[in-house]
C-alpha cells in the first residue's frame, strides 16, 4: 500500500464514531433511492440526531426501534431534499447495495465512543 493512502492515527482520532439507539424509523418517500428517516439518541453529551439511511432491503421500520448502531457524528450536516441529515449511520455494503448496520453485541451507554 502506498504511504499516501495510509491514514494517520491523528486523522482516525478525528472521526467521532458513537453508539446510538434508534428511537424512530419513518419512510422517506422523497429520497431518490429507498431509505428511512431515523431519529437516534446519542446520550446527553451529543443528544438526538436525525439521518436517512438506505437500509430498506434488510430492515423493517419496526425492527429498527431500540437497535443500537454505530454512526459518525462529526460530519457537517447535509441537506437531502427537505430533510437535514445530522450524522452518518455506518454499515457494511453488500454486492447488491444492501446495507448491514454496524452494531454492538451488548447494550452499552448511548454516546459511547468507538475507537
């Protein structure tokens, strides 16, 4: 691997990956690709954030409520149509574009940093 592609430890530390619990999952009919609008609790320090996620192939809305997931919380907000995304939910992307959410094996405190 070429050195210009290597991430430094300092760069990695700037990415704030945090654990959050999904409070709400709603349809997002205005999205170009099928997606849900999610409301996620990241604890008292970060609070409640909203985002959209293209996770409709593997997840039903009802199965998302209460699920703890991993998100990046320090990207700038991004306008998606009339909706403002405030974090980025992380997942593994399959060959057919299906997303498998990154999550915890055990329930942990919301807002806990991943690193």
